[in-house]
C-alpha cells in the first residue's frame, strides 16, 4: 500500500469501475476535502504531456523540429475564446488551454493519445463517484451536462511557473466543473482547510482529483454533498540555474457548452429532482475572469 502524504489526505485506486480507498471512510473524507489522490492506471504513459508542459512556452527557434515548442504564438485569436496561450502579470504562470475539439489540430499525436486516455480515466473516476451520491443513475448524464456520453467539454491545461516573476504562483480558485485530474510533481499546491492553507505534496504514481463547482452545485441539497476545493499555488522562489521550473497540467471535465445539448448547470434534491440553476457559459466566464484578476479570486460560494 502506498504511504500516505503529509496531512493524511485520502488515497484511492480505481478497480473494476469502483474506487477503493485506503480507509473505510476514505470516500466520505474525500467528498468533504474536495479532492483525493488516485493511482495512475497501469501502463499510463505521461512522457508527451510532461514534455509539452516543459516546453510549450519556448519559442520555435529553440528547436524547429520539436513539435512541443513554439506554442506561445497560438492564442485565442488563432484558436477560439479561452483557448491557447496566456501570460498574465498577476501570476507566475504561463498557461496553455486546449479543448478536445482542437487536440488533433494542435497537439503532437502522442499527446492527443495521452489527452484522450486522461479524459477516459477522468470519466471513469466521475462515474465511480456518482455511484455513491444521492442521485439516480438515470439522471447522471443529464445532470453532468452530458459529459459522461462524451458530449461535454474537456480541456487539457498546462502551467509553467516563472520564478523570475515576482507574483503569486496561481491565484485562489475553485475548478469550474465535475472532476479535474491533475498531474503535479513538485510542491507548491495548497488547499484551504478552515481558513488555513495546507500543502498538497506530490505522491509518486498518482494523480490528484479535484471536485469542481458544478459538483458542489449539483449536490448541495442532497444527503451526500460534495465540496469544491479552494486551492492555489504558492509563489515559486528563484532556484538554481540548473533546476527546471515548476510545471503541472490537468484534464478538466465540464458540462457541454452547447445549449442544445445541455441548458446549463443543475441542482438536485430528492423532492424536486433536477432544476436549472445557472447558464454554464456565463458561469465559466465569470470564474475565469475572477481567477486571473489581481484583486479577485475564482471562488464560487454555495448559496
């Protein structure tokens, strides 16, 4: 059994379509914490994602033959709103966002395969969590914006942290959607526990699964409410010249942005069933805007 990380966060493995936690009450704790560690599937290949995270921001002149360089020229003007390369003075991060409908056109083939595998794993984790919630199975796909039937929105997002920039690492925020599967190999990630920032140190061989705002909204009136975890990345100090910068990347599972597929975000209660509570595109725009401004935070508070 894998040794638990500092602060005793929950750890599970996906087996036979279900989640097996180290402790009998591990799932309950994970739903309260808003995240947990999960073992990477056997045979997971991460080299393509790691290389893109390490090199996407480098100019193409570094190596004309390297398809993992030269992506800073691809912005939302070239791709689509909220897609492509972003660099902001408020954070140390340079970022690259890409929705699944653009993967084939932008990513190297090996990275497309990894992105698809991470998406499929993320959906398996989501199904395994839904099994334990107060929500009838016949409503799962509709309730999650048809993400389970691969009609949702799936982003792969890369972060490169620039220690030479004196700013916060990444602002306080909650993820927008259902689950986020995060690849993080260096310290720096922190979560809010009762007003205290606690470190989430990497656990080799695992991903970190975050629950997002959509899950919190859906379940807040049920017998099994799920917390969307508020998190940030601490400012990264200047290191040695021979030490690589911190990087991370994550697969985000969100509802469909096509209103003909899904009208928005739902809440659920046993008495009233599903009810529409928010336009997802407007909700996502607000979360993104507040996350990346200097004096705001990308937090959704249950109302």
